[in-house]
């Protein structure tokens, strides 16, 4: 896709995201990002554009959120010359963890990160596939923040604008998403 402009590439990527009505429950428009990984051409275009923002930021660790943050997270880490750190649901990480609890639509949930996975000298890029209400990423942000890292960037492939997930975060947090959709 070398011959295309960035705008054309983004439009192509946006068209590649698949809308699945009523999944996993009636009333939800599920944004299926898997077609973005399906061919070398789309995957490398997505990777290049995602990385543009972070090339000169000195990122030392990419933190990916289970489970769809585990697809582009390690690819971005490799390309940026950084390490990769998983944030997982409780009971999955085998060593000592920090934990953060957050509210879901029904009840609460928890996420965990290994205590020794980040240090104060790290510049961290936290990645997930999609920003909806923002609850998951805000918990991840707070978890990483507790570890006193040097700087935190937040990144998504796509954002459901109408849910205003961004408003959960303090104004000075650098949050970027490649594509924005209304629901
Ligand atoms: P939230 O905490 O509300 O921002 O939800 C974010 C997480 O839920 C992401 O990891 C997404 O993978 C998933 N998610 C939420 N809403 C959707 C949707 N409409 N389509 C696809 N994935 C979604």
C-alpha cells in the first residue's frame, strides 16, 4: 500500500474493521478487529501507522491488556525496540502482582501486573484494541501509575467516541486512537 497517502490507508483500515450486530449480546455492535491482522498487507500497514506516534518517544516497555492487547502489543514492542509486559485477569500471572479493581456494567473486575515488570526508568506505552467506556484502560493506567514509571502513553486501534471513555482520564494523559467510530 506504499503508493497511498496516510488518509487513504486509514480509510482502508477503517473499512476493514467488521461490524457484528448483536454480539455477544443483543444491542451491542461488536467491532471485530481480526480482519486487520488477516493479511500481511493490512497487518503491516496497521503496524506502521500505529507506530508513527511513538517512534521518537523513547518507549522502553509496551504494556498490553488481556487479551486483544496481546496482538499488536508485542509487535509494537519489537518494532520500537522495547520489552512487552502483559496485564492479565486475576490468577493468571504466576509471580507477585499489583492489582487494580474497577467497576464494570455489572459488578466489579480486577486486573494484575507482575510487580517486577516495570521500573522507575521506564517509558510505558499501554495498548488495547478498543476504547469503549474506558473502564479497563483506566484501571490499567492506574496500575502502571502506581509503579512510578517515568511517562505513560495510552494507545488504541479504535475508539467508540460516543461512549466518551476519554473523559475518565486526567486531561494531561496522552491518549491516541487510530480510528474513531460512532456506535
Ligand atoms: P471498556 O472498558 O468499556 O473501554 O471496554 C474495553 C474492552 O472491551 C476492550 O478490551 C474491547 O476489546 C472490549 N469491547 C468493548 N466494547 C466493544 C465493542 N463494541 N466491540 C468490540 N469490543 C468491545
